[in-house]
């Protein structure tokens, strides 16, 4: 799961424009916090006058209601209600990260979060055009005051806490399908396609069918046969490994860094009677043992690379894949959320995803991964296939969101995290996940992030028998 953007989402006007509605004399009579808040509010509202050219935005707070863009019947009409004026400071200081924090903590109420994400993406060019060096100077000048105004508050402590409440198996059971695949499903006509849930569904079992299709697609691309040995980086809860053993007759060595995932995966493996064919290793992929050398017929990794590998380690990743796979007749399938080439950078600033979901994660581009595979294997890999599954992700995220709403309860999650017995903490935690599903869904739907699956075969191997 990925970051939809890598730039701040709300740029600001120059200080002269921002202060048109408030004289320096009137501001000088305010407390420092009130002065900064008023400045931030005026700056942001001023920018929006020029930035919103697609759709319509209504912002209301205790000081009044403001309208931006042009309302037309059927347009994307977004309403924001500012509940706490900390909202303006968060946006001024932290851009899109600040907006996510304001939403999670309840500083802003959003009538339709998905529409809000779409409105920003549809007006991104206008937002970025208004970003000036004056903003950087303003943000730099006041960022040192952040802790004074926000850093030590109960709200900020709550945000810091919920960033680490994502190791609960009960949480993921609440919204994932039965085999617990935490990755993009593949939708087909049987479920109405990628928009079937919006047109005629959803129906019970849709997500399970689409996730099973994804697993089988990956394993067919890996060209596995009965008796083959598979290496998997990123166990999840054992869904792919179990299906590989049951339906394809394979043995699997799978790696995870999560004790919770390993425990539940092994419970499910034992329940299926597969403990002699699947081994779950609590192990960093960079520490695979010497006996793994040239021991595997296939390698698979589904949406693990982007959350555990920094951009500078892609070569190491593929060097180890090359190390573990047999010299011939072996296949590697790697799936990852990605940036389009035009948006990829080795430096990716902190945003909602990297702060609250996957710290230190880095989205690759398909080209970056292909290049790393070629260099690190010294040409021993041949690119056999490239697929972009991005169109399948928004529905996957919508399905997860519905299940979260139906199945997650404060009583359930507080068994793992007693602090979430506090209603405000629980509400912030739940809104984090709601934000994730809307944020990522808009990014995939608008093409700002992609989801590539790459298949590599050994040099001189043929994709399939052809003579």
C-alpha cells in the first residue's frame, strides 16, 4: 500500500496576499498562537481562490463559510467543516500530512473523504503553481513553534500512539478476506469487474474469489509445478503459501518480520496439515542462510518490497533473489505498489503513508526495479512480463473499507490495545484506516500511483514451449 502524493497538498500564498483581510495592526494585538493561526487560515483560504479550477469546495468554520471553484450539477462538490482551528496550523506546517492528522484527530469533518481526495488530485497543478518560495520561508520561520502549539497536546499524543497500533491480527481479520491477503485483488466478470460493487454489488464472497484469482495468477506466472520449492519474501498470514501447497503441490519457505503474522500463519498451516511443506521463518530477507543458494524453483513477493526496502537497497534485494534461485528453469514474480516513472524519486518526503502506515517505506517505479534486477543479477534475469494492476486496487480498498465498518469494534481492538478503550483514541484509530482506504484509492484511480507485477525468467529460458 502506497503514497498517493509526495508533495505537500496545500500550498500557500505570499504573505502580502494572505494578509489582505487582516491588517498588521489587528494581528499585532493577538497572542502569538492566535496570530499564527489567523495567518495560516488567511494564507490557505487565499490560495484556494486560484487553485480550485475543477469541482467545487465549501469550507465552513466559526468565522464564516467560503466557496471555491464553480458549482455545476454533477460536479465533485466537497464540504469541509473546520471543528478546531488547529486545522489551519497543521495544513500550514505539514501539508497533506497535516490534513490527514486533522482528519484523524477530528479537527475537520469531511462529508465525503473520497471526493475530497479526488478534488485535490484534480486540482494538483493549480495547487503546486501557487506554491512559492515565500511559503518555504514562512513554514521555516514558524516550524520551530510547532511543539509549542501542537507538539505536546493530548491530540498529538493520540496521533503518536495510533501510528503503532497496527500489529493486531484481529484488526486485519476484520477487513481482509478469509485467506487474509493484504494486497490488490484481481477482479473479473464473475464479480462484475473493477466497478462491480458500484454497479450491482457487492455480493458475499466477491473479495475471496478475487483474492484467490490473484494467488493463482501469481503462481501460474511463477510456472510452479508439483514438487517445486518456492521462496517467498513477505509471508502475510500464509495465504499464498497455503494455496501453493494445496493447489499446486509445492513446498514453501516464507519470510516475515512480524511475530504476530508468523504465529497466526503457523496456526493456519498446522490446521491445514501442511506443516511438513511450509516453513515460516522470522527472518530479514538480507539474512537468508547459505543453504538457500540455488535451492529454489520460484520466487514470489507480493507488495512487500515497497514497505521494507529503501530505494538504495533494490540491488541487494534482487542480488539475493538471484542467489536463491536455480541457475535455469527458475522464475521470479515481484508485485509492488509503484510510482509512475515521471513521479519516482529516490528521495520521498514523509507523508501520511510514511508517517502513520509504513515508516521508511519507499515506492519504486517499474523501471527502477527492472534496472536493479538486471544490474544485480549481471544479466542472469530476463524480463518476461510487466502487468499494471492499478485499476483493480480501488475496488479492493472499497471492499476492505466496508468490511472494516461492519466488523471492527472498539471491544475487539481494545483486547490487543487497551488504550483504545478511550473513545477518542479509538475514533482516531478507525479514521486512520478510513483515510488510508480513501487516500490510496484516489491515488490508484487517478493514476498517481500504480501497482506493477514483474515476472523474470532465467537467461536463455523460454517463456513457454513454442516448437
